[in-house]
C-alpha cells in the first residue's frame, strides 16, 4: 500500500452551513469514510471490531460547496490494544490543508465489553503503513 492512504470526497450543498462553508460536524463524517476505507484496504476486513475512543480536530481553512477534498490517512502509533490514526484533509486542486485530525481506535470485544490486544497480523499491516515521520504538520 502506498503512503498515505487517500480518500476523496466532494462537498455537497447540504454539508454547508449558514456561513457557506462545510459545517464542523460534517468533517467527522468525512473522517469516518476515510477511516473505514483505510481499514478495509489495510486490514482487508469488512467488519473490524474497533471503537473510536478519541478524536481531535484542528480546523485550518474553510472548505466550500463543490470542492473536492483529499483525505490522507496514516497510522502514527501502535499500542497494545489501540492505535492512532492521523488524517489531513486538503483541497484537492491546491494542496492547501483544510483540517488535521488525530484519532485513537481500540480493538473492542462487544460481547465482553472490553478491549483486546491487537492481533499480530494487524500489527504487521498497520506498522507497514506508518511513515517515518507520522506528524502530518511536518
């Protein structure tokens, strides 16, 4: 897999607010789509027993109706039962960064309602998509 993983989205009219830019809550949906695509391609699984434990967004610029946004996704940390995913959203036409985000995903057993260690296969595949410098701002 090439670094970073890329998902593209086109801003729809209903995703904008009264100020004319993408509503802040919509970015969570964009990141969810990118995260699911990334996990499907990286772990080659349709259903992954993961929960989103944390997410932090840094808004850098506004995005508007009809713009195409490119979401670049990478892994920045592997823990025992969790890993960090970093996203950067760019305007596809100008490469201007619009948003950076970092999330923590935890492998979760819904039957026992507890976290579980990452399987060795996941660790291998996720470590293969970790850049040398995982900070998206550098």
